[in-house]
């Protein structure tokens, strides 16, 4: 999935994505996109672990990027985010999120986002539903 146009919009000014250190990546698959995020002082708990909220934010932002790439003249807003965290990640590690489109309707997109550590171990699994609306 080519997300270069969306990246220009995201990195144009500070946002949650930039503040938390998300890096969005295009992929060769038309229904898949990826993002990386280094675990550091911007997105960790006081105990040195990746915050679960930061993981959910990564998943929701990535699914939004994917939906906007699929619908270039529309805006995608998350209406439901549900996740499970199954392993901790320490500060210094980098996580990779892979979002796969599960359903593409006219107004709703359903994404499955898996977040893994540098060893390829599953950290979190997140389901995101986006509502697709007309842009202003």
C-alpha cells in the first residue's frame, strides 16, 4: 500500500503520531501498511515499558493512514479500537505494527493490527474500525 501522500500530511506539523515517534511505511501489498515506533521517553510508562495506550494509538493511527490511502478524497476517523497486550516491551526496543484490511465498505473499514517487537514476537493485537467521511 502506497502511503507516501498520507505521510506528507502527517509530518506537515506536530501531531500525536509525530509526538509519539511513529514512522509510517508503504508495503507492496495493496491491503497492508506498516509503522515503526521506538520505545522511549515519549511513549513508555514510568517503569520503562511501552505504554498500552501508545500501542493503541499506534494501531489506530496506522489503520487511519491505511483507510485514507484507500480513499484519497475522504477522511478516516476511528470509531472503535479494541486491543489485547500480551507481552511487554522495554525502552530501547522498536516495535513494528502491521495493519491488514479485513473489511472495506463504503463507510466502514475494519483493520487487524498486530504489533511485534524486534524479535518478531507478538506484543499486542488490535482491531480498529474506521468511519469514512467526506473531506471538507
